């Protein structure tokens, strides 16, 4: 790497083919903006200065891509890539090598960029090129009889012979800042599009005796940009394939690597198994021996060792203790902490609650804003009535409590240790420990009652 590296990211394009009001560089890939991917890779190279040239979307781009290390430069008019770089060149250091990146080219690898930067100095310009079977739309790499790069010709300015060239420009290059300043002053817009092309500095470099060293990325997907929703969808699949490969190298069993979506950071223990159509968002920690069933969605969660999450369950901003079982069709909402060996079953929703060791909430229940002790059994259809229409209230359930089916606990209320609540009760006052409490209306049978029938 050079002694000093500066990076400039061009992110001012409108992206008309995206057919969207969202600035192109803010479209998500793996739930992060395209531009964020580029910046994260750039930061891994440890640049002294990081400049982003923005235009379309204006302040919206600035507000949605955080970073105290970013120097923002506005391109009020989009007059070409050379003009874009010129908007930020005054922020750069003359002694540095500049790496030029693009906010809509999200998957260029750190290793590829490091190799490119190492090519560049005051006597050499590093150029990232790629060979395409269909080069339509790309600038062609022009070489002389000795195979040396002499120029880049944009598609609209090529001759018929030049259009047959398969080696194309990716736009990504590394160049001495001091050299670049001089070449930018010499650019003109005498071309088919009337724009100031950054690619024209290649011919200017050759004229000044600077050697052009071209290299290729490891694969074509590293340099593909996003100009349409179709291209975005393609790169999403490429990104997900890469994420799946990383998980498998860490020992994770993926039932189908093509049917998983990683939209955040995932840390895993040993012998983790993920079934199809699992979505992992935010920061997800999976302990050893964890099994996640088909169709589950996990966001910002910590899952302990030996946990089984059965199909179609949703867990958000929660912690699940070791050897617990969740689902199927469970919803664990933010603020929930489940201790070890808890069971949460089908169509159960838990929100902002703590549940103790070996407690069971297995069927059709809602537990919100509650503290549930250890070894508690919550019967089917039980709900905590935590909202009075204006404020939330808590329910406190002690250890070894048995709650019968179809019980309503009207908060605020406390249930003592080892208490039993009879099925069908509505509890509005505190329940003493070790006693049976129930509230039921008297059962009545009306002899001779006839069910109404519809009149003809």
C-alpha cells in the first residue's frame, strides 16, 4: 500500500432507470445502502481521507449514510465523471494515491482494491478492467501493438472496429493525486455526450510518459454496477451467495444455500442448522447446536446453545436462553428475555417480558410487560391485559405458578409463588401464594330453551 491513500466515491448519479424517488446509491443491498457497502470496503483500506461526491438526492444521501470520517462534496450539475472528481479533488493530499470508486458498484473486494492501489505511483496509473462477452455500453480499453494501454474510448465515441473489443473499463482506478490535478485541468467535453470523462486522463497519462497498468478483479460481479431493479436483484443474489458461503465455511449447515437471506452481521457457534427461507437481520448471535426452522425471521437477537426455533417464528430484539424451544408460529417481540429451557409454542406472542427457567407458554397466549418466574405453566388462551387505553402496566408472576386456560390477568397484578389460577378466570387483584384462585360466574341451564330459527 502507498504511504498515503485517499479515496473518492462518486455517488451523484440520478439513476433514472431505477424508476424510484429514492436516490440510487441509497437502494438496499442486504438491507444496507449500496453506498454503505462501498464505504465499508474503502474504510478497510484505512484511507487518510474519504471523500463522497453527491448530487441527486442531496441532503437525503448525506443524512442516510453516517460517518464522521466522510468529507462530502456536492456536484450540483452532473457533467460527467471527470467533473465529479474535480468537485472533490481540492480535499485530497498531493502526496497521496487516489482510489476512485463508485457508489453504485457495491461488491468490489478489498483484496482487489488493495492490489490495484499497489500498482499506482507518480509514474504509474492503476486501472481495473474486465473482459465481457457482451461489452455493449462500456468504454473499451485501447491497446497498442505491444499490448500497452493507450486510451479508453466510450461506447458512443468508438469506431466499428473498437466496438469489437471485449476488454472494458470498470471506472475504478488508482492514480497519483498530484498527477490527477494537472490532467483534470486539461479535460474537455468534446465528445458525443458533451461530458467531462475521467477516462480521458488515461490518454493524458500516456502522453506524459506515465505507464498504465491494468488488472482484472477475481470475478466480474465485483465490478457490476446498479442501474436498474433487475441489476439490483442480480447483485442481491450474488451478495447472498457470498454470505451463505461464509456461513458454510464456519460450519453452518444450510438446507438450501440459495434460500437464505443475511441482512446484517451473524456470529455462530458449532453445529448450527438453518432451514430454508430463514431471514437474519441486524446483529444475530447463534450459539452452538442451534436449529432454526423454515421461514423464521430473526432480528437483533441472541440465541443460546441448543435452542430449537420451529418454523414460521419471528424473534426481534430478544435473548433466548440455552436449550429453549420456540414455535412454530411464535412471535417474540423486543425487550423479551427467555431463560434456559423455556418453551414457547404455537401462536404465542411475548413482548417486553422476562420468563424464568423451564417455564412453558405453549398455546395461543399473549404475555406483555410481564415478569414470569421459573417453572411456570401458562395455559392456552391466557393473556396479560397490560394496556388500559392510556398506559402500560406490568404483571408479576412468581415461581411454580400454574395458570389455567383462558385466563385474563388485568395488570397491574401480582401472582404469588406456587399459586394456581383456575381456568376461565379474570384476575383483577393480587393472587396469594400457594392457593387456588378463580373467578367464574355461576353456570346456569335454562330448561326448554329453544334456539331461534330464521323466519321464512
